[in-house]
C-alpha cells in the first residue's frame, strides 16, 4: 500500500483522511456501523487493493467461489464514488451507487443497488442489482469530486 494513502483524502469520498475513515475498517480495528459505511469502505478497498477485506465483508453464501486473487487481477482505474440512496430495514440495507472507472480510455460506471445484511453485529455485502447509466454532461460536476466541471477534468482521460 502506498505510504501516502494514510494521510491523503480517503478514496471513498468522505472528505476525511484514509487513516481517519476506511483504514480502521480495513485493518479490522472496528466494524462498519451501517451498509453505507461498508459500501464506502469496500469501494476504497477496490481503489487501494485491499482485496482480502473485500472477501471478508462479502457474505459467504453469495461469494460463488470469488477469491482475493481473482479481484487483484483486475487493473481498473477508479475515479470516484457517488452514493445515491441508502434505505435501511433493521438488519438489511441497500446502497444505490455509481462507482466511476476508466478502462481502455473509456469512462464507465458500476451503477448498482447493493444489498447488505447484518450478521452477528457485522454488516456484509450479499449481492447487487446492476443498472445502466449515462456519462455526466460536459458541464456537470466531475465524477472524481475535484470541484471542476467534467469536461475540464476526467473527460480529458478519454483522449
């Protein structure tokens, strides 16, 4: 892991440092307190390569043989996370999100409603319902949360 990540802003978009945000979850110093916190920490784990964390927070009944080494083989360049909706139903929860990425000079997003379940005090990801989305408009805020317009930021990565 890059040593600078601990003092940098957390990739999950929380506007706090990784050290204050997702690192304690990744290091198993504490558990996520909600599905949205788990979702953010899982996105961050994809960004920085904490693949064992992704497996440990994925409900065993839904893994379908997925391993950390399979996840590590994906070289996706993640750009930003957008949380859209976070309904909570006692011991179940959902998080609808867009996880933007760059692959082969093309920007796309995983647009999904993820389902979570609380098991023995621990929130776990179970499965997700994928949807389609469109790219932001040229003058929309950038997907990486830079504060710039899309055309002045991540849209330039497509060239």
